[in-house]
């Protein structure tokens, strides 16, 4: 995989566009599935259902499409900032993720779950629990994405990243309903044609969490001599990113 740079030469390669398309398709599946799960909100059972199913789906998508942009513009940006992917790959991955999220939200509204009250941020919306201030939403979403970003930055295998997604969803869902993805949040606002006062937290927090999680893991690598970095069944190396 290319590291850093511009990556404009990739635009002429069929493989590049296949990867771009896979980011959009994967994000669309995630959004549709989460809408289906959240629409049947019935207390504690939905917490387990959403957490486990989202983690399993994420693992499956990583196995199907590979670990490239991770279906999340915040994660993709963190990979670019720390020179994991080139500029054009980051831009097209992110654009595809946003388009996929909007398509998924539109399908959920018009086809899968019609009449769920989207214009009023209804049953399928990722909205904060009653009385939760915006800064708490920001913090919770940031920490959740930071956990996932740390797992990705540690070069964990797909099923370990899936576990990280499950845990992040489990702990953030009671507070913020676990958006954890700016593309998903944007799609919800675009399709519902509603921009609530807390929207900035759902958009900004994943970027902060992804960048912070990757920064912390890169910093941790500097403290561990390369000869002391060991591979485990769920962990390839710590963080070299050299391929």
C-alpha cells in the first residue's frame, strides 16, 4: 500500500476504483443495518443487538473488502495525516463513504423502513439521551472512535477491530446512540433535512477521536524498541505501517 504523498497516479488504475466503490458499499450496508436495529428500540436488548451485530458486520466487511479506509471518513483522514494513505485515496475514499452513507439512509427511509418519522429525527435517528449536553456527546463519541482508531493503528486483525467496534458501540449507545461516523451523521441530517444543535458534536468528535487514537498508538510505538515488538494471534506488529 502506498504511504503518504499525492497518489494521483492511482486514478488510472481499475483496482483503485474498486477500492473506492467498496468503501461506499460497505458504509451503505453499515448505515442500513444500524437503521434496522435502532428502529426496533426496546431498551437493553437493542443495546446488545446493535453492539454485537455492528461489530460482526464490520468484521465481515473488512474480510470482504479489505482494510483500506475502514468505511469511516474520520479513520481515513487519520490514515492520511499520519502518512498511511496518499491524498487522492483519502479524498475519494471519504467521498465514497459519504455517498454510501446517504444512499443507505435514503434506502432505509424510502424502502426498508418507510414511515419511521425521519423528517422529525424519528425512531432511526442517532440522537443523544435526554438531558445530555453537547460536550458530553462530543466526549463520548470521541472516546468511542479513539478506541477503534487505536485498534486499527495497532494493526490488529479484522476480528479484533470488530471487537473494538462492538465495545465502542456498547459503551456509547446509551448516551449518544453510537453514531461514531461523520458520514453516517451527515447522511442522517441530509435525508431528514434536519440539522439539530448537537450535530457538530456527531460530526467533529469522530475526527478528533480518530486522530487522537492514532497519535497515541504511534507515540506508544516510539517507546517500544522494534526488537521488543511481538506478533500475537490478533496482532500483526505494533505500528510500523511499512508494507
